[in-house]
C-alpha cells in the first residue's frame, strides 16, 4: 500500500541534540545492510555494513554531484567565507588608497 506522506522530523530533534535550523525537515528511513535508497533518480545510498556504532555506506552519484563528509564540507565553507571576507577587506583598502 502506498502512503501519501513522508515521515519527517524537525532538524532540532536530532539524536545528538545539536542546534539546527528550525525550518528544515529531515526524512528518516530505516535500512538494513545491502539495502539502498535512491535520491532524485540519480543518487543511490547503500548500507554496506553495520558494526556497533559504525555504519559503512556506499554512494553512487554522477561526477558533477559533490559528495563529501559533513565536517569536510563545513571546513571548506568556512575557508571560503574567510577568503571572501579577506578579498572584501583588500578591495575596501584599495578603494580607500585610490581615493
């Protein structure tokens, strides 16, 4: 039987009790090893193995879809923001010097 709804929980109710954005929702699914989910028809996330607190997943996605661990993504974002701020500061200094 097909259901017309999805199970979602607010970001703020994650298992680690970390603050999250309130307006976002998370689809929560249960999968067993060797089971998968498909996202947008072109990304497949498979559970390969579960050992205690460690879940090994496999991700099949087109090359143009960036896939990275969250901590790496956050570090790249922070570095990009810092670099953009530095570039803005240099531009302002240059404008002040030229005036």
